[in-house]
C-alpha cells in the first residue's frame, strides 16, 4: 500500500536523519507530525475497508463492483462510510437521534396506566404514580378554564434497595410525562456520578452541562446520586450539584430530574444542600419484593423466554429466594431473581448437552437440579425424586 510505504520511509527518516534524500535536514517535530498524519490515513483506510466488508457480508458484493481501490468510495447502493474521525459523523448521529425522539408520538395515558399496574408488586409506588397523574391532569384542566394553579415540581427522589424497580419506573415516568404533554420528547438519560463528574477543575460543569443538554425534553435519571455529596466540600461532585440545580430552575419546563439510591443515603443527599431540599419534594419509596413476588418475577421470565418450572422445583425455588432475600442489598431483589434464572438456564444447557436426543419439552423444562449449584447436587440435594 502506497501510504504504508510512505509511513515506513518517513519513520526511518525520523529516526535516521542522515538517510534523508539529497541531504535534506528535516526537523524531528515535522517528521513526527507527518507520521501521525500517515497513521491516521492508514487507520481511516482500514476502517473504510472493514465497513465495506461488513456491507458485503450483509448484502453481498454487487456484480458490477470493481476490486477495492485506495480511497475508493462505497459502491452504489451501499450506505456512505461515516466520518468516524470528524465531528460531522457525531453531529449527523446526534441530529438523527434528536429527530427520532421529536417524531415519537405521545402514548395513550390509559395504556401507560395499564402497563404500570401490570408490574409485579410496587403497590405503594403504583398508587403514588396514579395520584401524580391525576394531579397533573387536573392542573391542566384548571389552566384551560383560566383558574389559578400551583407550580408543580415534578422532580422526584426514588429510594430503596437495588433491584426494586426504580429504573423501570423512571423509564415509565418519562413516557407518562410525554403523554401528558409535560415533556417534549419523553426519553430517559441514565447516569451516575461517573457520567457527571470530571477529573479536573472546571471540567465537571462542562460534563454535567452536556448530559443535561442531552436530557432536555425528557428525564435525567441519576442513580446513586448520593455519591455526588459524600466526598467532602472540596470534591468535584459539588460542582455537578450546583450545575444541576441551575438547570433544574432554568429548564424546569422541559426537564425532569429523578435521583435514586439507598433510603438513608438519599435522605442525607437531599438535606446536604438547601437547593436540593427546595427542588425535590416528591419521594417514592420502593420496598423489597416479597418471596411470592420474586417467585412471580421468576415465572414471568420463564414465560417470556419459553421455559417452565417443574412442579417439584417450585418449593426449592421458594426456599432459595427466602434464604437469599435475607440479604436484600446483596441479593438485589428482582436483579437477584434474574441472576438465578440465568444460572438455571445455564445449568439446564449443561445438563441437556450430555444427552443424545433432546425433546421440545425438555428444552423448555427447568428442573430442581437446575436451580442448585454443582456442590449441592454432588451432595445429593439436587436429585429429583
């Protein structure tokens, strides 16, 4: 490849100035810049070739295609190779995403309420969300009749242990607010401390501002938000909080912020700053799932994935859930149930892989032994009677 040969020649000249043709004395810095330029060209060519190869794998080579040439454009009918090195590609992707979000039609609020009530457990949360929906609807009706209305603060604090449905409800709330005409787009941007805080002075405000800009028209969901205020007054997390507070005030008509985390830590977070106390006045507590609710979640996962639980395995699963849920923080509630399900599917695959023939029913059936780790099976605890 021509550029590759140029790269080797320039690199040799860079480290051996005496070998330059015609006795040229080229400065080391100029040669390094030339190497970097050639390296970028090589990387660009490799990227183009890889993208073209992917296109051929997906759609096949066009019969009129000629062999790839250096710096050749994609053949007719193939999508253009994105400019992955420049800002044009990023801007094009961002514009496409924004167009798709703006074009999304608001969903019917009654269907969203049906989805809310289809979730397992969360009785108190469902009632609070339903109450909030009613409040917003009546507030809008008062406005249409030119009646005085209170300024609603829709920012929320979700508190509870891991796996209790906080992120799931946050996603639903973004769609509900969109359906009610409160938010323009109704999308959700999820971040944690790492998505807001930078490592140098002055950069955190910029980083947080960029996240806020992406969230405009939707919900900004900050998981483990307490981490922004638990590292002292000199920590950059305070800068993120101040930037966030300003946006919550300036953009309150087009931005909803939901913060989430453990109960005690979230209480400390809200009370750590007067601005946070004044802006967050809606609190939703997410209780741990009961054993029966977690069993229902396991059954739901089985149904969606095309599995069913053997009758003799149900009691074993209840025992496991009861023991594991004694440490709800470590087990993770619904998150722990998902892990149990995935482990059971993996053990079932290992069990069936040793059989000569496997029926459809066997592929769908999860047995008692699939719920137990190999150590318990070796002790005879996992053998079905």
